[in-house]
C-alpha cells in the first residue's frame, strides 16, 4: 500500500480500546501516535480507572486474537461459567451463562490488560505512545490538537478518550451531532474479599457472584491473587443509598441485614467503604461518531454504557474490529470508512446501551423469580432444538459476534414467543413453527 502524508493517525486515549485500534491500524501499515493524559501506568503504579477487574467475552476476545495479543493475556484470565446467586437466607445456586463447554466469560484485571495492550501496541514499529498529553480540544480549521501546554498538528484523529471525551466535544462543537448523557441515578463502590488463611479463594472462583436485593445488589468477580473484588451498586439517594449510608454503624448494619454472608468475608468493611470513592453511572447516546473523513470516535467516547452486561469494553474492542474491516474494504477512502463506521455502529451502541440497562433489573431483581427461571430453562431447551435459529439473548451478546442491534431485534422476537407460550396464548407446535418462520439461521 502506498502511504500518503494524510495516512497518519493521532489517537487520543490509551485505555482499553485505544491501543487495540492502534495495533489494528499498524498491522495495515498506518503509523499511529497515541496521546494519553495520564502518566505511564507501567512505570508509575496507578489505578487503571474504574473497575479493578472486568468480564471479557467473545467480542473482546476476537479483537485480541486479531491483533495477536490474546495468547499473552490468556494465562491471566479466570473463567466464570455462570452467576452464583446468593439468596437473602444465605443459600446459593448457580445459573449457567450458556450450555456449551466454551460458553464462559473471563474475569481479567483491568490494569494488567491495559498494560499488556500498551506493550503490544508499542511493540509495533509504527506506533508511538505519548503520556501526560491531556487533550483540551481540537482546532479542526487549522488541523491542530490542543494539549495542555502545546499544540500539535494532525492529519486524521481517532478519539478513544472515554466517557468525557474531548474529541467528541470538539466534533460536536463543529457539527450537528446529537448527544445526550443519561445518569442512572445509581452508583458503585468497590470492596475486597481477601484470600483465606491458606491463600485460597473464599468463594467459588469460577463464577460471578451476585447478591440480588431488588433495588440494589452486590456482585463479586475473582482476581488472580485469590481475592474477589466486590462491587456494591446502590441508588445515589433515598433509602439504602450512598447518601443515606453515612456512618460506620449504618454501613455495617446494612451489610449485616442484606449481605450477612458477604459481610463476614470483608474485613475492615466500614474502613474500606469510607475510603473507596463512589463511581457514578450514566449512558452516553451519540447519533454520529465521525467528522467527515477527518475524525472518528469509538469505545466509551461514543457509547459509554452501564456495566451490567459486562460489555462496555467488549463493545469498544468490537468497534476496532469493525473499523479494521472497513479500512481494509475501502482502502484510503476515509470519508466512506468513517461514515460507514458510524452508520454501522451507532445502532449497535444504542442497542447494547439499552440491553445493559435492562440487565440491571434482571441481575438485581428478576434472577430469583420463578418465571425468570422457567423462561431461562425454556431458552436453553429451544436452543438445543433450534441451535442455529434460537440462541438466548445473553448467549448472543456474550458468545457470538452478531451486531448488537441484530441481537436486540432477535431477542425481542424470542421474548414475545416465549411469553406467548408461557401464558398459554400459543401452543408448542405454533412456537416451533414461529421459530422456523421468524428467526433466520444465525451464520
Ligand atoms: C464499574 C465498571 C465495571 C465495568 N465492567 C466491565 C466488564 O465487566 N466488561 C466490559 O466489557 N466492560 C466493563 N466496563 C466498561 C469498560 O470499563 C469500558 O467500556 C472500557 O474501559 C472502554 O474503553 P475505552 O478505551 O473506550 O475507555 P477507557 O478505558 O476509559 O480509556 C480512556 C482513556 O483515555 C484517556 N483520556 C481521557 N481523557 C483524555 C484526554 N483529554 N486526553 C488524553 N487522554 C485522555 C484516559 O486516561 C484513559 O486512559 C465497566 C465499567 C465500569 C465503570
């Protein structure tokens, strides 16, 4: 490929998605300079931001495999085969995520993954990482990136600078993009279940643990050091909220009341509770992700979502995979590449945003309903019978790579069919016939 001067990329943000996009582009021969506001977390130990660990699934794995980074990270993954539900009375049961052996999601350390992806990108000779470069805005007229202390010329810019993206803000200033940020009204706080005295896990390490309690919940994901990171999701205000739990006694009483089995496993609960910050949750909806052939946004900058489907990073890495195939398909036609990227991905961003919001209600409330359990079993039975047509929505999201908007569309058809069958509106024969008629085979 003959490179032009304009084929150089400036990429803002070296979080989880930025280094992956840079590596994809470098593999196609494009030079990339990455500018990151923080210092280098590989040198100065610092938090990688937000959650300590996260769930990696098929869409993310695909991208990591494509760029050749999966092998390195594989040994740091802990498989989680299902949700371990902790009832209020202390009983537990497992709800498998899928029914095939490989249908598991993986717990991974955010900082380990981020560092590894930076190393991987930096290992490419045409990728350069620059730290302590805090973008303030973009001057599109003069093709300049405005950083805190200097202005740097650019040819083409990609923004993966997270939920409060400055690249997005600069594009919006110069165009007619519609953007909204919808706060959830709930936040989160992380707590730790340390290893036991024999340096072992205190809970089943191959599950994602959930304590569903209606309006709020506690979850826990395993770490490589045999600890668990718990995340408490609570309303910001009102009863049982981050505002109302404002004393040591209230916090301990709250845990003893709602999560007694977890409370026993978290030493220094009130200390840790008061030291750890409350993270706020919101959804970003943005109806266009590019500015001509000059700039594009992806990852949380384009579609920050609430974390209840474990898909924010996976969706962000899938953005990179989609961009890669468009760059290959429309070589050098950046107007076409960026506009196709936006047209393809905006509906997918909206779809996963909505599914993530719906999943909060499922995780904190519905997982213990009898109706939910009947529905889930029926989904698995139908998947066994119609394996290429009927795939439960959770599985389509986590174990397949279908565009999220297509997952949403198929999921709605499936929900309606199942509801009609459970409520006795349609017979089993009609259910089977409708699956054949309404759901095309998934390729
Ligand atoms: C509590 C919680 C749990 C989560 N769990 C999961 C999960 O289990 N699975 C999952 O798939 N996703 C999960 N996510 C979502 C996931 O964290 C994000 O979707 C993912 O980090 C997005 O990657 P990104 O690169 O777009 O943004 P980020 O990872 O946020 O990276 C943005 C980068 O840009 C840099 N930056 C910001 N502003 C500037 C600037 N002005 N100039 C230069 N650099 C800048 C930042 O320092 C950062 O390095 C979770 C999120 C939260 C909050």
